[in-house]
C-alpha cells in the first residue's frame, strides 16, 4: 500500500510541474480571445437626415455571454441612440441622426472590445427619381419631435415619407370654431417624383367643403424637412427655400405669405388657400374642392393667373425668378384614371424642364445649394491633447470622460469621444503584446511561493492567497482577471499534490484506528465519519509535513474512514455491541414509558377526579380503564422510536426482548402509577 502511494506521489509530482508550459500557451492565446467576434449590419446604407428617420443596426454574435445592456454604440457625430434590445446573440438598436447631420461613423463596444468602424451615409436629397410605387393599405402615424410624421406600412421601420403642420385656430388665419388649415408635406417613398405640399382649408365640419390646393416646387433638390427651435417650426422646401411657422401653425416668415381661411357660407364662391409665393423657384399649383386637386375638376372656371387662389380648372405654374406665369391642363401632369397613388408624370427635373421650355417658354432656374458648412474643429488634435494629459493618470478612463464632458459643442464632444475610444483601443491592443511573458513569470513565482509554506491553507483559499501574491499590473487590463485561469489551474495541481502527500503520510493511521474501536462505541451512523476523522487527527505528530495545517489531511482521512466503516473487522466489533445496546435501549424505554404513563394518568384525572370521597369511589373503574386502554398506544410509539435509533438500525436489532420485558412489567408499572395518582 505504501509503495503504491509513494509511486503515485512521485509520478504526480513530476507531472504537476509541467503546469507553466500549458499556462504559457493559455496566456499567449489571450490576444485571440479578445477579438471582437460580432457581425454588424445596417438596415440601410443611406438615410434621410430629417431628424425623424432612423436606421436599425443589427449586431449578431455567437458569444453567449453578451447581453443587450452591455453593448454600446459610439458615434463621431451627436445622434439619438436607443437602448439595445434582443437576446441569444441577436441585438437591435435604433440610430437617429439629427437634422442635416453629416455622415456618421460608428463602432460597437462590448466591455473593452471594439468592433470595426461602420459609416451611415446621410442625405437631404431624394434617394431616387421615380417611385415604385409601394402598395399599402394605410399609413401609420408617429409623433416625432413635436410633429406628426407619416409612413406607409410597407416602409422600413423608422423611415417616414411625410409630416404635417396644423392650424386649428382661433387666430387671424382660422377664425371659426370648426375651421382649420392643414399643411401636409409629402415625399412618398423618399423619391423625387411626388414631392409636394397639400394645403387643405376646412371652412366648417363638412368634409366635401374642404378646399384643397396641391403645390409642387422645382428644382426638387431636397426632401422637405422640419426643424424645431423651441416652439417655432422651420420647414425647408425642395428648392432649399424655407417657411417659418409659429407654434399655432401660422406662417410668420419665408417664401409664402398667407391670408385667412375663407369661411363664407357659399361653397361655390369660396376661394382656395390664400397663398402668395415670393420665392425664386418654379411653383406648380392645382386646386379642387372635396377632391384630389391633381384630378378633381368640379369647376369649369380656370385657375387664376396671379397666385391660383380662385377656381380649379387647369394648373398654374409660376416662375418666381422671372415672374412669368403659365396655365396648363391637369392631364399633362397626372393621369385621369382613378388610381392611388396619383403619380406626377415627370420623375426627373430634366424631363419637366423640357416640358416647361416647350409649353411655357421658360425653364427651371438654378437655385443655390443649402449651406451645409459647419464650424469644423480640429477634433483629432483636441483628442490627442486629452489623451496626452490622461495617459499617465491612474484612472485613465475617468480622466478621458471628465475632459471630454468639458467640451461645450455636442458634435465636437461626440467626435472627440469617438477618437479617444479608438486611441484607448489601440493602446490596449499594444499592451497585449507584453502580457503573455509577464504573466508567465508571475504564475511561476506564485506557484513557488504557495509551495514554500502552507500556513495560508487554514486562513485562505489557494485562489485568495494567490491574489495577495500577485505583483504585476497593467494600465488597460486587469492582471487578476487575465491570470485567474492560470491560477485556478495552478491551485488545482497544488491542492492535488498536497492531498497525495497527506495520503502517503497517514497511510499507517488505518492500522491504529482499527486496533481499538473504543472511540466508535458511542458513534452513530451519521457521526461515524467525523468521529473517525477526529480520532485519526489525534495520531498526528510534528513528523507530518502539514502538522500545523491538519485540514489538508481530512480528505484522505475521510477516505480511510469510509474503508473502515465497511471493513469486516469493524462489522465483527459492531455485532459484539448488540447485547449492550439492546439492554441500554430497554432501560431507556422503561424510563420513558413510566414518565409518559404518569402524564396519561394526570390527563385521566381531569375527566375522572378524586377530589372527593364520592368521586374517588364513583369513577374508580373509569379511571383505571382510561389508563389501561391508552397504554398500548404508548408502548407501540416507544417501540417504534427505539427501532429508529441509529444503533438499532445499524445493528438491525429485532427488539424482541423489549416486547417480552414490556409484557412482563406492564401490569406492575400500571399498578404503581394507579397507586401514586388514583388512590
């Protein structure tokens, strides 16, 4: 037995010192473990930067540890970003650019890992010339940034194709209770073809009385978009020109001058929306009462040539630059068939320009582009300066955050934060090249320190002790987290080595434990292992290597004690204890029976008292019966209790002798109790 244990210890001792080689391989692989294993996909590459549209970013990973709340999007431009949603490796987040936002660069972070950089391209221009068109049952509406936006159900989520401004009165434009003026700016499918403004004047609550005016603007360089400044709304038209609305929906400035809604009682003589265009582009206007203006033609009188406020036959075209006017039939621009949507026949401005020159003797004037210039700060230099200031800080991340928060411009702050995250990621990646060799040396040093003495065993776990021995540290990585797998592996080998030594040193304890079982005489089944281990530890002397830390020996002693418990020599000794145990149980049972019998007698006295000579005689038979009739249940209960005792079960005692003794002493004990309580 000893030779076998010694051989096992030697073999294990040799193999356990191979640990640092595998540790080295594990540490060297850390660089690969930190790779950002994610797939990023945008729902679209180009987005209309109107402040309402959003793009969906989908992040997929096979890493089961990733949770939605731990993911973060970093952009170089100030944007509105929702929280991540999803689970099981598939996550979604909505990114909404601000009005007139430039292109957005972004990456995703998980913990300190950084994804490749993606770019969302933004635009204010139509995405296509011609509509498909999409077929849809209805439009859905959403309240975004103080305006009501519209989208077809088939459009991607977050992509709108119109918004509206309402004037419900009462004011100098809308003076009646049921009157109103609505402005619906449409850019169906975000295409150039049907960009328009529908102005609807409702003089009362009757829908068929509503006076509709359909406006189109040329050149169609931009999709209409709105900006909110406190309560004022600024709408930019397709030409780049603007209309300014107050919070009540009244026009207060811009290329349109408006007059009040006509609420006169005769619907046949009412004028259409009193709008006078003072811009420089081309304005096309069509009117109709209770119908779509592109096709509706209740009236035979042609639209007036000044501003198109009166009548609805034909279409008025105004050249804002030259002041020229042109009136043409509606069929030139829209089909007369009852279809939806009603498509404008000239998807591109080039096509419409050819038409105008041929039919109206003027073309589409050149319009200045919107000024997209913005103050460009040298954010890269600012980022580098902040990095240089924080690089030597012990709390580099906190320092970077504090310095960035001091930048007043939101866009500059976003750009600096974006640049700093990249610098941080690059510096962290560079540090990885030093980690493998440093942690390899550290693991070897900790192993030697743990094996040099074992006083730590009773106070700390191996892992806890190893943490106190860790000396190396890094700026961007947690040395403790990186070294933990190697320490766990080292501790496993050390603990196993200690157990092998302990097993070898206490191999002789089994003989000592089996030579005298007096220590087991009072032990139960439940306590046998712990009693045995306690007895084994009493044999230890300073000759044992871990004498000062006896807990190391407990696993080996536990194994030895399990062998003893099932050994033949212990079973023989145990059977010899049977007679002693049975006698002990018998005496204990009689004591308990007498005590419980007395309690039973006391309860009988409550129903059949001896408080007078008459009651003493009258209830004598009933008192005796009360005691004797319930006596059997006492005996059964106590016998069952005796059978359940650990030693009785361990020895498999039949307890026949207890039954015999109860039968012999039953009447004697009953009479003793009756004499004591009933006489």
